[in-house]
C-alpha cells in the first residue's frame, strides 16, 4: 500500500516511536527531518554545509534549505511509493512548499496523522525521560517552552490539514500498543492500511 503522510504532534507525544511502527506496518520509510539534517551535515553536502553554518551560529535553518533537503530525500527511490514525514512541515510556508514538491510529481498527501497528548501528561512523560536518560537540559520550564513553541508555530497546520480533509487524530497517551492500535485504526478509517 502506498501512503504519503505527515505526522504531527507536540514534543513528547510519541511521534518517533509511532513513526517507526507505522513505517514497518505500511512498508514506507519514516523520514525525520532531524535525520535528514544529520545525514547532510555528516556527508558534508552543499546543503549540509549551508545548514551547519546556520546551526553553528545558533540560528534557525531557513525554509529554503530545509525544503531543498526534504525535496532531495523525497526524490530517493525508497520514497517513490510512499513516506511518512516526521518533523516537516513545521510552518505554514513549509506546508505550501511540500504541496508544490508533490504537485510537481503529480502527487499529493494521502493523510495527516496528529498524535494528540494532554500537556500535563507530556510534561510528566518528558520529565521522567529526562531523569531516566540524564537529560539535564530537559527541565520543566524548557519542556513547557517547547510546547508553547509547538502550539504557536505548528498547531496552525492542524487547521490547514483539517480544512483539506486530510487530518485524522489519535490519542498518544497510553501504552505503546494501545497508541499504535489507535493510530492504525485512525489510518484505516482514513483509507490507509497495510
């Protein structure tokens, strides 16, 4: 089954874990923008060198660079029949860029999956993970700030994709298997199945 999808959700909602499970079940690559950045930087590609110059200055990598990296990744053979994007798009302008990338190939997204999670549950989950993994920088203030940034920058995408009729949601709080069951049920209801 081919599926072209975007995964949305706040930090700590379990997107990475669920992306891996969806990828395995649907036999499509889970594409994380973080992984794309690390790959380009490690290989010292032209885009990687450019991205690193911004990151080294503590600046955001501009959309033009991020979009080019995503377009390059989506052009690879393993993504020809489908993909799951995690961490992209993050902004309204990136939504339009992704639509244009796909339209150039005569394609469009099939579904956008939002993994929802109560803010207090996310804070508790991330504080626990910080303790278990010795992440001293994951303080409650930092976590709450990340949630605020998500709400401000990325939540508007939820409304855009809902208006396009592409959005489905699944609650991200529960055991891994409970969440995966909810996710797969939401995808099947949207017409996407293995």
